[in-house]
C-alpha cells in the first residue's frame, strides 16, 4: 500500500464492526487455522513440547478462540490484539491474558515463548520486518514461528490481478513464498516447511471444479494462502 496509512488510522479501523465480524465467523476461522497448523506439522511439535506446558503467543488473536482451544490442550497461552473490543471480549468473556498493544510495545523478555503464531496478521502491518525481528528476540532458542498470509505468487493472484480478493485496503504488504522466506532467513530463522492452499475462491466455479483446483493448489504449491513454519536459529 502506497502511501502507507498511519498506525492510528489502522487501529481505528479495528473497532466494533470487526468484533461482530469475528464473532459471526469464529468457528469457520478457527477451523481454517487448525487445518493450516496441522498441515504445517504443529501436532508433532506439540507432542514434543506439551510435557513442559510450553508458552505460546498468538499475535492478532482476535477474540481468542484459538487460544482457548490451545489452553484446553495444555498450552500456557497469551495473546496480542490491537483491536480493543476484541481484546476486551477475550479477557472478559474467556479469561485470557490478551495485551492490547502492538507486539513491540509489550516489551516481553527475551526467549519468553516456545512458539509464536501470526495468522493473517503480517500483511496488516506498517513494518513487517520489525515484527519478524521482535518474534526472533522473544522466542526461546530453537523456538518456532508459524506465519500465515495471502500468497501473491499464487494462481488466484496471477489470474484475477487487480480483482484478487486479497488486494484490499487493509493489506499493507503482500508476500510471495520467496520474499517472506527471505525476510525470515535474514532475521535468523530456518525455514522448515511451507504449505500453500486455496485453488479457487468459493462461488467462482462449480463445486467439483473448485475441489479439483483446491487439491491441485496444495499439491503443486500454487495456492492462494500460505503458512510457513520457521525455527529460530540459535546461532
């Protein structure tokens, strides 16, 4: 996005309307997040970590549905959410620890978390490099960062171009697999796995055609959305 909106303008956009939107779509969003985490190998990592009640941070946690799910599985969870209505809902209704400040302003101690999640968050930021650097700082040695974001090099982006569904005002930066992977490596991460999915948006083709495209998108890696599992390099 050029010119970039100011942080104050961005924060104002995530008010009561976003709370209603998140609550109306909560189960759908949670199901999609869980599918992405499974594809990226989250469950195997969980098996290795869960004995020590690992600490997990969800950046852009919305109303906290994923945090509740993971808390029930034994994780020590914490969230960051700049939308005050959503953060308040997570704290008051779900008794979660959710901080209503941008990640860097929380000043978490170094090596505080075993795993950090950022689902559909990095594309909304003025400075995605700063987020990556801060995640690296607060992760324990060999901790994990799972980042999910639209894929600008996918089939839908190339086909629909300026009509692509992720080309919206709220998305300040958009990434390809190569650009986001390079950013992560330059800030001390090792890329362990990349999964891309979403061949065609709902309603753009008959369901049998969509199912075929969706399978092909994941298999051949031209999907509309990607998740990257990165590990903090202890060196």
